[in-house]
C-alpha cells in the first residue's frame, strides 16, 4: 500500500508541473516601490524598448523639469499586451502627467499604462513633469530609472537627477501700515519672504532695519539682531539655511520721539535683505510711521 501511494503522488506532481506556464519560473521581478536603485545600465528582454528625453544639466532644487518617455515597438507584430511604464525618482520628489494619462503615484515615483496593440515601429510618447523638492540638497546626483513591463518582457533605462546651486528670490516688508502716538512704542511685524524655487541652502542671510526719522529701536530686539549705539539701525544675521519657510516674521519695537507732530508721516525707514544665492542682490523696502494723536486720558 505504501509503495502504491508513493507512485500515485509522483504521478500527480509530474502532471502539475506540466500544467505550469513554461516562463512562469523566469518572470521579471517587479520594481520595489520603496527603493530607487537602478541597474548598472540599460537593458531589454523583448521588442518593446524605451528611450528618455532628459537633460543632464543640473536643476535647481524646487524646479520642475520635464521627463519625456518614448515607448517603441521594435518587433514585427503589434504588442499583444499592455505596457506598464514605471518611473522611479528619489524621495521626497514627485511627478505629474498631462490630462488623459492615468498616472498612479507610489512612494518614490509613479506608473502609467500604454495600451496593447502598439504597431510595429510605432512610438507612444508621454511627457511627465518632475517636481524636484525645494529642500533637496544642492549639488548632488541621485540615480533612478524608468522601466517598462510588457507581459514577461521588460526594458530599463537609468537616468540621473542632478541638483545644481540653489536659487532663491527674497523680499522683505512690514505686515501693514505702522502708526503710533508721540512718545509711544509700537511693536510691528516685519515679514521676510522667499519666493524660491529653492529653500534649502547655506550662506548668511543679512537683514537690516533702519528706523525712520525721530524714532529709535528699543528692547527687546528680535532674535539675531543687534543695534548700533544710536539705535537707529538693526543688523540681523541668520546662518545656515534660514529660509526653509516661505514667510517668516520678526517683531521689532520702535519708539517715537515725544515731540513729533500728530498727522505727519515719519519717513526714512528702510528694510533690506540679501543672501549669496539670491542673484537680485540687496532687496530694499522703504517704510514710514504715521503719527497718531495721543490717547485721551
């Protein structure tokens, strides 16, 4: 009985093996959506090939370069299966596609499908937009790839995302009109703005605040600021990467001389901001203080 059972089991195992698809054991591995590790070079196992329209020039952190992807059928017959195109890019960046492209996003990229029936010699082209994160480190090279899957066949093309120098566009202004009575102290907001596109960079950001005529800066001074002996000018230096925000505020205190005339505007105030990565140089914004009537007892 034992011998008969062993023979029966062997026949069943052999029959099952014959039913398995011949290429099932050699199917191409699916990409790992949590990693971005391209192969050493381009590769392809079938007639469907991909090519990239991608500039090797460095891009500033925060920019949005275009990535063109061309899927071509180099075979003699139309594609019998749809082609899944998987785009990897370094986190935390993202991609977007034009209307009509069914782009599915995952942790480090996205994918879309080219329908079956791509004719011999025909090419399906798609232009994606890479959203390079504004906080990506400048002057670095990150490696990724684009891979297509058509049935059991696949093709891969690696590409590099090279970040160049950061680019920032700074500005500075008061939150609104500044006003105070003779002899009074007004606490008001000074907002520093970075329009980007980058916001992770090195280098000192220098801010100055010049008090209008007949006024002086008084304690407490904003963080990182020092006053000249006459308290007519504040100098504020911020090291490292201070403008990782889009808007940041300081709240200085400005005291008016007691003898100023209500109804007048004290001019001559100025705010400046500069950073080595801002090609616009020093940005200057004038401001004044409107003198209001003293508070009634």
